[in-house]
């Protein structure tokens, strides 16, 4: 059994305050009878809930892309820092979304959220080797020896072993880096191990998803086709 207002929120009807107004307006029926009590308990397996005559299905899977700005930590809550959850619009905050992987506080760019725990774990599993492409501005210039070292796989100073990665020099102080895992501060540490301190870092692509022209701090829901591509990557 669950509250009717929660069921409506999980069905994507709106925020809790919006759902409250929708119920008051008499647009919701339970088993064919108008229901205005938001605390009414229902059994989604037994009761039929409709909005304006359309049957609702309860919880729906959602995958969101955020263009993360710097200054926010990737966490659902933090007592000291501002979190990426604060960047989600009000109408998305009731969907039980969680970040897929992490971007550190200073790193910007593509960050996914989902309420599908299975998809989340498959996407962040190192075994799936989902490629992630970063743009970096850094000290120094990446040379052919650095490209070869990245491809062979680096062992960092603390003994952390990184899988082979792709380093593409774009010119003095600029590179693209493709990794298929997500160790702590991995790209920054890999670059530093080759004497190239990262000054700015942005994730531009994850799997087949491209950040594109989504404004910094903005979000959008992925299309069904985009979600299907993610699922194929994580199979």
C-alpha cells in the first residue's frame, strides 16, 4: 500500500504541491470514483488510478543529463558543500534520482541521473568499460610518449593501476582523454603522473551521449532512443 500522492508523483504527474492541486480539482479517479484525498492509501496492483481518464502506471524510469558547473559535489547530500541535487528542477526532485558515477567539485560537464538502480550500477561498473571523453586544459604539452603511456595503462604513484586510455593532444596545453573506468580523480591524477597538471576539466561524452550545446547548469531528460543506447552499452 502507498499514498495516492506518492503514486501520482512517481507516475510523473507533477511535484507534491502540484499533485495536491490536481487532486483538489477532481481530475483523479480511483476505481472510477473521484478521489481528492492525497493521503488515501492505494494498492497499485489492485486499484486503477486515472488522471483525466488516462490510466497511470506508477513509478516510471527516468534518465536525466545535467551540464554540471563547478562548485558542486556529486552527492545526494552533504553537510558542508552544495550538491548536484540542488541543480535539479523542482519537478524532478520527487523522482528519487541518483547521480550515475561522480564528477569532482571542480570538474564540469556531462553528468547523468537515474532512478533505475540496475541501470545505474551497470553503467558505473568497470567491467562494462563505458567510454567517457574529457576535455582538459593543462600545463605543458602532451607528447607521443605520453600518448603511448596512456595507451599502455598507467600505474600511479600510490600504486593505483589504470586501464589503457586514449590521450589526444589538441595543441599546447589542451587534450582530450578517453577512459573506461572512474577511479578517484582519475583523469587529473593520470595527467599529473605525466607532468601535466590539469587546470580545467570537462566531461563531454559518455558512451554515445554527447553534452552538445546544453547550457551549463541546465538539465534535460533523455529520449527513449538515448536510454536504449545506454542499455546496449551496459548489457
